[in-house]
């Protein structure tokens, strides 16, 4: 069974977004990227990555297209 990840560590989120880990922490700090802190570690929900990417696309004037 192939299950997509529900949460990503900041480094994994950075890799998915094509940016540095430091940039991801900056986005978390400013509230642009939502995350959860639990027992000393931070997780970024998969939906937060998608939401952030769509906001970037909208700001750039790009239309969202479904990927097959």
C-alpha cells in the first residue's frame, strides 16, 4: 500500500519546495507556512505545502492546473 506522507520535517519540506531549510524556517516564523511543533520537533502538514505553493502561484498570476 502506497500512502502519501501527511507530515514533513522542515528539511523534507524544503526539498519539496526547492528551497533551503533556513528559508522554510523563515516562512514558518512569518506565518507564511503553517507547521506544528510537538515535543521538540516541528512538522509541516502536506496540505500546508500545497496551500503555500498555490499562494505563490496566485501571487505570480499563474492559474492552478491539476497534475495527472
